[in-house]
C-alpha cells in the first residue's frame, strides 16, 4: 500500500475484538478502536490534521506560527504537521507534566511556552487566567499566529464525525450498543457519539473523567471537564470517574494480556468500560440478547514511563516510594487541618507560619500571598519523599490553586509527625475571592 504523505495514513485504524476470556464478558462483544496506530501515535492525529489543514498554506506564505494550547498528543501531531509544511509551531500550556512529551516536542522543533493558569485547561470566561489572555491575543486578526484552537474548533469534533465514527459503523455493520470514551477536549467522544447515534439513536454513551484531584494524561478530571468548550453533558448518558491507579491497572491488562501497547488513557477507557459493562452483562444473562461495545485506545505506552515510574515504581522493579500522598486514606484526609481565608490571615498575623505555595513558578510570580515561598508541587513531593522539609514544630500553611493538593500534602505531613500544618481551603482562588491581598511580580498587592 503506497501513500504520498504521512497525513494520508491518518485514520482507518483497526477495530479489535477483545478476548472474552480476558474481559470476563459473556454477553457483550467488546471492541478496541486502535487509534494508537495513527502515524503520529494517537487519536489526536485526526483532529490535528483537520484543524491545521485549512490554514497551512496561508501560515507558510505569511510566515505565521502555528500555536495551540496543548502539551500532549495534539501538540505532538501539530508539531509534526507544521514541520512537514515549513511552519513553526508553539505549544502554550500550564500542564507540561509528562517529561517524555516535552522532550519529544523539543526534538520536533517546537517552541514551548509554559504559563500559569488557575485550572488545567482553558477557561476563557476567567479574565485573570493567563491562558485565556493568550487565547484572546492569538485570536485577534493580524496577530502573526495561526491558532488551531482545539478546545473550541468544531473541526476537532468533525474529524471524528466524518472518520472515527463511520469507520466503527462500517467495521461492525452498524452502530454498537455502547460507546465508552475518555473526555479530554471532548472532540472524539462528541464526534463519535454523533456519528453512531445518526445510525442508531439508542447508542449508550459513557464518558470517563479522572477522579477528583487525580491526574491521568489526556483526561480532564471531574472538576475540569466543565471548563472545556466542546464539552456538552447532553452527549453522555452517564459520566463516571476513573482513578490514576485504575487507569494503570487497565493499561497493564492491555499491555500484558491483550498485546496492545496502550498508554494510561487507553487503560482508563478499558477499566471504565469493563466496570460499567460488567453490570450490563449480568443483566443480559439468560435474555438471549447479545450486545456490542467499543472503546478507544488513544495512544501508546512508551511516552508515559516516567508517569508509571512515579506512581507505580514496583512495576519497573523499583522500591516503593515512602511518604507518598497516593498512600493516604480517608482517615488521614479527615485528620488534616483546614482553614479558610479569614482564619489563615489571622493565623499569619499572629503566628507567622511558613507559607508554602505549591503552584508553578509563573503562577506564583503572577500573584501570591505576601511572604510565601514557592515550592512547586512535584518538587515538594520529592522533598517529602526524603522526610519533613521543615521542623516538626514550625507552623506551616500550604497553598495551591483550589485547596485540593494542599489538603493532601497537609494530611501527609501530619501523618509524618508534623504538629501544626494547615491547608488553605479553596486555595489562592478563595483567598482572592475573599478580597485578601496578593502580591504580584511587580510587588504591588491587591
């Protein structure tokens, strides 16, 4: 089979029937749509090509830089496509959490601009969010940028309405009874669901998100998902959460038992699919009915070895991490000391605790509590891995964007023997909303 361009190879990915002896499903045929076999390695190849194609010639002729708010598979695919057409590419993000992806983007010649943001994805309604300011700037005429705009570009959805969905229907000879999709930009889940329901309006669509305060590459957590411009809750019959550990468990099954070198997103989709379909399977028992279901294997495992090493070191024959927030239980979290903005201000005035801001450096520079020190989340985790970073009697106030990560670190420090550590409830956002002063890079408080 001969092609004229790598972009011609995008799409027409295989649909593989999962072995019932592995899935344990007796009355449901479960199929994996192997989007990991797209030429640049992920389901995002489709949307990237669809969004980039209309503006590539103008971008090249006008020496414009392609820009996207992404640090993952969309950025990777766009960087490749831009390079093929002689166009520069810049990734703007506050979520560069997977080192392998960052290294690959740099290898591809991409510019990476890491900015602060109050959420992990774009919220254009928040005028204080730097990512929202970038979105407005690059969208202005004459900006010198070609903005592919994955969070709001309908071509993201259309690529799956025209491609992924119809391919599933053609391979199955009709629409499946169930479609299970992880929700990132919501492009693939929305587009595939629309294509399947155009054939059979009764298709049941399950959307999967990451558990609260958890991180699974490529998936929004249950709080973030409502900030995504393409997300429409009406697309999904149900939305369920999957934890990072469950995603890795699902990934292990795909890698070790199914021969699919899937990443954690595919693992989350598989785990969520089996958990949901097991209930349906039992209801079908004895009915004489047989149903079908499809989930998407989004990308490959090789880009996520550091993710696995950090969360499940034993899988790579490394010793387990000590003093890890992932080992906390409900009792630990319940014992954590939480203070609101007013209480925190009074405590700072009276006791002078060490205020540790866990946000990224750019966010800290943009606005922080006066006198606080900046120790980025991931660095603080490494410090705790070796023991308490401050004396056990030194009062400490932990601060993060919305109070979730600081709560977990506060609980961990208390379990490690710290006597007076507190978490700011609602984080910097609650502090700001309470009218409490913030110091900006210029030294001017608010």
